[in-house]
């Protein structure tokens, strides 16, 4: 109890805001800190794996995300109570109103810059910070460069709180500098994470029956994007319309989805209801029915692919408009992520 007498419950909350368990370590509750820290890592790993992995279940991923969120807020509450109860001080307020608390001001500032200044009765500067932060939150949806501004405002606002706080203690300066630096770095990471994710993953809503029975209309498939992606036979790919497609149909879609049947250097032929690659008929358990058309023997040139829909006889694909150039391929559709009953991997292990 004596060791915790000078510790502040709202500093514990601020530490746990960075990551669950840190506030508990500060409070001296090492077991709880270990459980919160490692538990949050576990739930985040399960969330990411289930949502993004081909064999993961998207619904389970969202459940894990909900648990991780509850875990996070539970850590904040427990971190506060760990210090508050150990101090056993009748004059200590759970939410400091009579005696203004710097760490509580920083906590609400991290929620929305300006609130801490209003709490400390610095209305003018508080309203300025609050207005600026709200404006930036709106603008950064349209201008990517502004994604740096909101975490910068938060970090500067936190440091300014320290400067104007009436009971300054120089021994807090280093801690405040470290905290504001971490707030800025984490804020930038959080703001740019959606852009980073969008460059690597995308989702695509199936608009037609051309890929039945594998894909149904309104299935949401997850697409993995990579400049180094080399399509393999059997991969399901999303691509933009090539020049051949535009010539074949003036009413083109923004994106298409088909299966890779033949890759560069291979000879492909369709006859008698079978697809032959290098003279060997391929096994296609995924098709709706055998193709009722012929395709003369063709050797696939470099950087081109032959793609067909699984609904062979009702698909606008290579047998109509020709080969697909590699440069229009967006990425590999590797998983049906929604609806729940349809969740499954689209990856074929060759």
C-alpha cells in the first residue's frame, strides 16, 4: 500500500491505453498485467487470422475482435481500480472533480483533444484545440496528408496540458515527452493502417452467376493484392477489363472474377466437353457443367493467362474475348468471407 501511495490511478489508465497490462504493471499487479498483456495479444492474433486467413472463419474473427475490445476496456477499468483501491485514500476521487488531475486531463484529451483543457477550465484554448481536431477529423477523410495532423494535435495538446498544469513537477517532463512521442507514433500508425491494408487486401461482391457453383451472387470474396503475385493454375482472380474485353462488350463491368486455367508456356485446348492442358485433361470438380464449346489448341504467351468461369456455359470469359494480360489482374480471390453460411477457402492446393 505504501508503494502505491504516490501512484496515480489515471496514470495507470493512460498506460493501459497504450496496451492492456501496462497499467497493471505500473500498479504492481504483475499477474494481472501478464494476463491482460498476453491475453490481448492472443485475441488480436485470433482476430487477424480468422478474418484474413483463407481457412479462418470471418464470424469467429469478428467475435474475437469484440472480445479483444472488451478486454481492452476491462484493462482500463482494472488498471484504475488497482491503484485506487490500494491507496485506500478517502480523499481520492474516482473521477477527480474537486482536485484537478493532470493524468485525467490527459486521458480525456486522448479521447478528444481540447477536453482536457476544458476540464482544467482553460476554455479558450480548449475550444481552439477541440475545433481544430474536429475539423482535421473531417478533412483527413479526403486528404491523406492530414492523417499526420490529428495525432500531432493530440500529442501537442497533451504536452501543452503539462505546461499549463498549475502543480508542475519537473520529474514528470521526461515521462510526458515519452508519452507524447508514443501517442504521435501510434496515432500515425492507426491513421495509415487502413491505407496499408487497402494496398494488400480488398473485397469484391459477386455480381453474376458466371462462377457458379463455387461463387453465388452477392458472395463477398476477399482478394489478396501483391505486385509480386504470380497466378497459378486453379487460382480465382479478380481483374480489370482488358482491351479485348472492352472490344467484345461495350457494357463492361469495373471488375471481373474468373479462374486461371492455363498459365504462360502451357498449351490449352477445349474439346469434347473437356479442358486439356499440355495434352492432359484436367480434373475440374468445381465446374457447373462441361463446356459445350470448342477452343482450338493455343500456347499461352508470356504474361498472359486463359481464364474461364466455373459456370462454363454462361460465362463471359477467355473463350469469348481471348487471353487475359497479367497487368490487369488485381489479385487472388482466396476466400469467401460473407455471408456466414458461405464462408470457405478458395485456394486449391496444387
